[in-house]
């Protein structure tokens, strides 16, 4: 059963244009990052437990045109939920914000992350949305 479940997760994550990461533990992590925006890449991932995680990669030097950010997550096609407001952008990885996703009973779900960068005057500059990730929680 584990092998079949792992194969389904891998096929789903890869079909969504994301990545699949096997962790050191027996659990599998599914995750994906936006590769289409050269400035910022929003990422969504789920490893295990009750929370999914959002993060993003800032692929350029920060200046006044990319000073602040907001991060949203959504699960199962629902509304975007703000998980980080009023962030100050740094180059490289910006991490981590969580959203409760535990199901009772456990079930297949989908999730995404959206990151919007703003100028120092809080004018919207660019947005990155991760691919849809399927996970079992």
C-alpha cells in the first residue's frame, strides 16, 4: 500500500509541475514552487501532520521596488487565506508560514501558495502562485 500511495503522490506532484522530496523518515513530502516568475517563486509543501507550509524564494537583490510581501494559502480550491502580512523581503528563502489542513477522516486535498511583492510604498509589483499540490492529510 505504501508503494502504491507513494507512486500516486509522485505522479500527482510531478504532473502539477512540482517536485517530490523523499525525506529521511518513511513519510513522503509533496511540494512545488513556481518556476515561471524570475523574481519570486512561491512554494507550497506538505510533509505530514496537521499543517501545510508556505515559503518563497526571492531571486534578486531587494530594493525599494521589492520591499514588502504578503503570503496567502488556499486548500481544496477555497478562498485565499492570508498567512503573512506586512513582511519585509530579504533575498533568498523567506520562510515559513503554516495553514491547518488536517482532515478527519484523512482525505486527498490540494493546496497552493500565493506571494505578492510590494514596493516600499505598498504598491503591488508582482505576484507568484505555486502549482497545485495534492497531498493526503
